[in-house]
């Protein structure tokens, strides 16, 4: 009987601990709300970023790029790829020395995915969150907030946001693929840019003669 009761107690404590961690941490919400409000107040911004991926075996990839965001719109530049999103349509351009193609999707086909235009407010639905221990990131003191997806079929289960304690800038995030791989984005040179023209977020095929167009809408 004592053995059975002990097992039950361990199980119960485990459930209680999980429930405590899975709730919406009020201290984390203060950090997230401040970060979200800053980006909404800017009305638009540009930044550079470094992207890295490392798998469970230690192999990895590293790239640098640029992004621009204005409301629900964004434009993301990588060495051989560029993504345009005007809030309704998403164009993914792949361009090398020997090959050019653009894939077209409706924004609704990308729902649930992590994007530059929703990272600062996605915590508001579909996630619990908690404040982890502070740390130094990019030489700055940051709050680390972990988001935990509520749905088991969410595109990702956990996401860690690094928020500058002083400026409330989102300096980076880390995301696990669930099989030992980690995606990391580190941001730099953040600048407010409220006057970005609307057509900056729209792909113009006339500028890419001979490009292959794959329309998936």
C-alpha cells in the first residue's frame, strides 16, 4: 500500500507541476505586452538578422538576411531566397545563377506559421507562457520568455523569446523542431520605418523576365 501511495503522490506532484508551468505567467505577460506595444507603436521597422540551424548531430547552417515589416506585411531577404507578403498574398522567390522561380500562396494557407509580422503578438492566442531566468544575449541583459503551444498539432511546440530588459526590443528567438534540431534568429540594427511604400511588399514579375511562376492559390 505504501508503495502504491508513493507512486500516486509522485504522479500527482508531477501533474501539479506541469499545470503550474503551463499557465499564463503574469510576469511573462508584462514582458510580452511591453515588447508587443513597442513594435505596434513603430508602425513599421527594418532589421538585419542572422539565422542558424543545428541538428541533433551537431551539423548546422548559418545565413544572414534583412527584413522589413509593416503591420501584417513583411519582406524577408536571404542570399538565394526572398519572401514578399502584402497581407493577402505570399510570394516566395528563389533565385540563383542558373534558376529562377516564384511560388504564390494565399496568406490563409500560411496560417499558424511563425512570421516576422506575427512574432511580437502571437503569444496572445494559442499559447501559454512563462518567464525563465534572465541571461546575457548579444551583450545585453534580456528577459527570456518561453511560449508553449496549446494544440498538439501546432507547427512548433515551444519558442523562447529574448527581450531586451531596457529597450523591450526583441533581440532573437529560438525554436525546437522536436527531433533535436534548433532554429535560432538573432536580430540587429532595428530601425523604425513607418513610411515603407505598399508596393515594397508586393512581388512584380515584370522585374524578373523568364521566371517560372508556380501559383498554388
